[in-house]
């Protein structure tokens, strides 16, 4: 079972999401927190074996907001992954959350199945799940960045198989594992295997980095 913490200042939101996730019997909710400071306090008192592997973190909260909590928590709790789960989709918050250490960024209007898949993706393959709308905005931010890549990255796409290039294109377009599997008539596990191979060939560790390489080198433009 994957250990999860949910941080949201609205009690109804965190309790409702906890109930929906535990119903799937794949997750264990280790604690709920009402704001960033409450989260850090509970992490500090939790034994290491009971600390969450994935934290679903809201942004706009009193006392301490989610970005501040992630900025601190990602440096102290190295084995915990942070997924932002929020109503905000503006560029500044996306950029600040990723810079703070968030591994993914989902909107609250996502179905619980998508949230569930995103949690498993971060654990199973070190993915960086994003809502499609967020992925498009993140791509825009990446295209505007001045990050430099090694020269060999420009030619690495030739080492990808046709299927791997196809899957990478779907990733760039913001599709998750399940959606890619449905489009290609293959299982999510097969998609994960292909993506693992893509990461290895691109010399990256997660989806955001793979997207960054593809966009920077304009592999799928035109």
C-alpha cells in the first residue's frame, strides 16, 4: 500500500478525498493536515516508517501555504513526493511549486481515478503527473526558459524506437499513462515500460525533464 497525506484547509475536501482513495484499498492515509505548518508538525512527530510516500498538497491555505510547505518539506523529507492538488492554474504558482520541489501538479477538478493514477505514477516510475491544462502551461514556461542541454540531446531522438517516439509525443501533449494506453491499445504497465526506456535514453529522471528535452529540441513542432 502507498502511504499518503492530504493537506487542505477545507475539512470536507480532505476527508472526502481520503474516503475516495482508501476505498480503492491501494492507499493508506497516514494523516490529514489543515495547512502547511500543520503538515510539517505532523511529519516531525511521525515515525519514519509512518511518514507518507506521497503528499497531496493544496496551495492557498492559512498559517503556511502549500508552496512554502513543499519548499521546506522537499529538503527535509527526501523520500516523500509532493503533488500539488489545487484550483490554481496560473503560471506563477505552477513555476513556484515546481521550483519548490513539487513532482507533479493536478487540478482539483480531476476525477479520483486520475489522482489515483498520478499517485501510483510517482511511486512506480518516478513520473511527474500533471493535468493536461497544467502540462500545456508548463510547456510554455519551459519553452521560455534558458535551460541549456548537451549537444548530444539533439540527436538522441534517433535512438528512440517508433513506439517510444509516439509515446513521448503523447507525454508532451499532456496525456497520462492510462490515456496513452487506451490510444495505443496497450496496457498502462506496457506504457510504463516504454517510458522507463525513454527516460534512460534521454538521460532524464522524470516526465518534466523528458518534456523539457523534447520541447527544447523542437522534436514535435510543425
